[in-house]
C-alpha cells in the first residue's frame, strides 16, 4: 500500500546526501517516487472506481494526473527529461495517449515517461486483483507472471527463520510486483551452469552485486537484504550505479534499464 512508496522515498532521501557517484540520480529519483506515490494514492482513493486493466478505458482517469507528473519531472529532472516534460505538457493529449498505448503494447526501457507514469497504475491494478488486458504474458519464470515485464532487480531475503542464505526474488520493471526465482540461474536466458554465471561487488556497496551471465552477456543487480534488511532494492540498485560501469566495461548489457537510465 502507500507504505511501500514511503519506504522507497525515505531510503532515497537517506542515501542521496552521501552517495558516491549517484547523488543526483537519487535526488531526482526521490522526487519521481513522490510523483508516483501521488498517482497511486489518487487512484487508490477514488470512490466507486477500480482499474479495469484496459488502458484505453482507464485513460480518462489516468490523464487527470499527468500534468502534475510532468511538472515534477520538469522541475527536478535532468535537462533532457525536463525539456521533454515541458514539450509533452504542451502536446496534444491524443499524442500522449498514443504514446502510452504504444508502450502498453510494446514496452521499452528507453521510454522513460511511459514507464514511470504507468508504474503506479499497474501496481494498484495488481493490488486490487485486476488483470492487464492486451499484454502478452509469456509462460516463463524469467518474466513477471502478472504483466509479462522484465526483471529490474533481484533481491535475497530470508522468508523462513531457518534459512541461512536467503531466497531470491525478482522485481518487475513494469508493474513493480515481485516473484520468486531460482537462486543460481540467469534472469535473462535461464543459464544454470555455475561456470557461466559471474558475480561482482565492491566494498563500497557490500550488499549489492552484479549478477552476470557469460552465455547471453546480460546482467542484473542483486540486493542482499540478509545483509542490510532495511534496504529498498529499487533504490539501492540506483545507489550502486558505479557497479553498472564495471559491467558495461566488461561487455555486459543490463536486462532492463532503470528509471534514471542506468
């Protein structure tokens, strides 16, 4: 519920002042999370209305929240996003709707506005027991079982008091849902051979690591909540942005770029 958004915001606010190499990213992300929380709260608070899962049908409600969202990005985002937010705020509403529907049908991690704006809608759709309509959901453990999205980040947590090393889950880049995933397997291609799976972390980010695959040359970042239980995987993943530089320099491609483009 709303407490989830507050946890992300508080964690971003906590990490940003002392972040090494990611301070501006976290500062922007904290403001973006506030805008997303407001969308979520408005959707959840509407009387006698639940999302249908049909984006075109729900669009009249959603677009009421678009101006404030664009204002936040224009005020706090990097120059390129701020300029695009300003342009979108003056664009014909039908064009914006077409962009949202296009993303809904064919999601891409380089479509910042569409991805960021629809995340709280999809999260509330999942929590209210709705189903996304018109989206292809592949029968694969590597994709979100709710919306078919790619994983954004993995995390380890102890779900049982007897567990020693933690269970692995993935968080969806599209709807922010999470699902269980096997511990030693590539989240992109399903590679299971340990010799093909590599891990990298630095002392500066001891609870975050690169989880890379030499078969498909993709990677995802993993956050270990058994080490830092109060971490927020989506936020800590951004905080550890310097690790992405190592991954790129070694020829790996991220499964899905996050909302700050890393």
